[in-house]
């Protein structure tokens, strides 16, 4: 038995830096590409194709955004299911299962008949596929972060932990770019009839690449210690709620700002820009696509700051910046100037990069290894329910009833709430978290 464990440890040690970082980045890129093509389609496509044509446009959009919210409700369920597997049998196998769940659900969306073809069954099937997307992403994100941070050398956990986070802007760029490209090379009629399906179906190719890369991996060194010492927890979900409930609550609240700032500057802004500001779909998507480069650029910067000044200090500073941004939200977005609107998107997504970069490291480091997959997955995905699932819908209702300024105050309130949570979370920069079996 000792020789088997020794061989296993030796095998785990062969995980190269390139393989680990590539596997964590490629996987999350695929997952977020799948997730964002749905977000874009939920605003631009699905209100017209999957909901009754007798309803007014606003009602159709609200119904479509409601299906968008389903995934965020499903994500904590996925976190519990895949978290259990990840803390019981390992990170590698669980990551493969999560990627398959997400990928198959996305491809299925591209094959669905529309409302005019099968009636009410169409939106019901769309909701079911969206549920599958949520379950898959609920298990994907945390596993990718742990794959990176549990293989990281001391002093570089935040740097390694930001690589899976880079999958979000890359996935967003690929998703937005695919819709822009299709819109440029085909008529509106062709795009609405069948062209929109191409990104969903083509994601199958990306999933195959992601699976091939992840199947080359070995278990993380940190979790291998749990296996070697037979310290697996029988029911990780129960353990988290019984012994780590405080970190679960604080981590959830801390991550709310991350979700609110992103979905207000992407999904809500896209809807507002194309319905209230007079931009065409292509015009606003181009602005968002360019602004997403700020999102990608500020993620590595946030990791550098988190390594130098600490995760807690960096996150507190970003929450303050986000709260101030909420105060000028309506002034910038409703300025009437394309340059100012573009600047609004750049600032919003830069803030997103700063808050998103360290959050994976923060949420993984506040839990011990034996329940880390479940704990970090639950906190992040519960935050998704409170911070993202209904954010575009809430923002739309606030803007309609109280004006666009109310949407900015919504962002400010969410930022202050997360700020208070970060004040209560300990700094983990110098903790030896990968030996906390």
C-alpha cells in the first residue's frame, strides 16, 4: 500500500505548470463561452423565437431573462452535487463530468425547435437546457480554481488562481465575436432562422478539446494528501453547513458585488442600449467586445495586487471603487455620447476584472482542503443567485419605475454589502492553506 501511495504522489508531481494553467483556463473559457452565448441570445434572440408572439416585446424580454435566471438557481445545486464528488473522489474526474454536463446542454439549445414549431414545449425545453448549463457551471468554476491554486507554489496562489478567471473575458469575447461575425455575413432573416444556432452547436468542438486536455491531468497534490491520509468527509455539504457556515455566509456576500457589476454592464446594458439608447445590436456588441479587453487586462493586475497587498485589502479597495461607480452609472450610460458610453463599459468591466481576479483565491482559501470544493462552489454560486440571477430583471424594473439612476444605486448598495463582508473575512495571503487537511 505504501508503494502505491508513493507512486501516486510521484504521478501527481508530474503535473506541469503549463498543463495545470492551460487546463484551468481552457475549461473555464469553454464554460463561460457557453454561458455567455445564452446571455446574449436571451436578450437578442429568444424573446422572438421561444415566447408567444402575442405578448408585447417587454414581456417577452422579461420571460426570456427569467430563463436566464434559472441557471443561477441551478448553480448551487450543481455546486452541491459536483462539490460532493470533488471532495470525495477528486478534482480531475469531477471537472470532466461538469464540462460534459455544461457542453451537452449548450449543444442541445442549438437543436431546439422554436415556439412556432412546437408551442409551449419550446420555452419549457429551453428552460430545461438552461438548468443543465447551471448545474455544469456550478461544478466547473470551483474545480478549475482548485486545480490551479492547489498546484500553485507558495506565494503564487493568487497568480495561479487568476488563470481560470481569465476564461470569463475570453469566453465573453468568443461569444460576442461569434454573434457579430454571423450577423455580418448573413441576412437578419437567416440569422434569426438558423444562424443563431451555430455558436451553440459549434461549442461541441470546444468541449472535445477541453476534455482531451483535462484527461491528461493527475490529481492535485493538496487533495492527494487527503486521499493518502483517508481524511475524506462523508457528506461535505453537511460539513460545510455545520462547521463552516460563517465563511459560507461571508463568502457569499463578498462575491455579490462581482456578479452585480458584471451583469449590469453586460446583459442589462445591452438590453438598455438596444431598446432605449437607439444602438443596433452590432453597434453595442462591438462596444462591449472592445471594453471586455479591459476586463481581461485587469484580472492579472488584480492578482499582482492580491499577492502584494493581500486578498482582503485588494478586494475592499475594489468594492469602494465599485460603489463610487454606481453613483455615476446613469450619468455615463445615458449621456447620449458613444464615447462616454464606451468609457462606461470600460470602467465597469475593468472593475469587474479587479474584483473577479482574486475572488476565486479568496473563496478557496477560507475552507480546508477536505471540503474546499463544496465550500467554494456553494459560496460562489449562492452569490450568483443573489447577485446575478435576477440582476438584469431587477435593473430593468428599477429603470422602468424609478429611472436609470436607481440601477446605479443598486450597484452601490451591492458593493457596500460586499465591502462589509470582506471586512469580516480574515486575510489568507500568508496561510499555508494547502496543508490544512
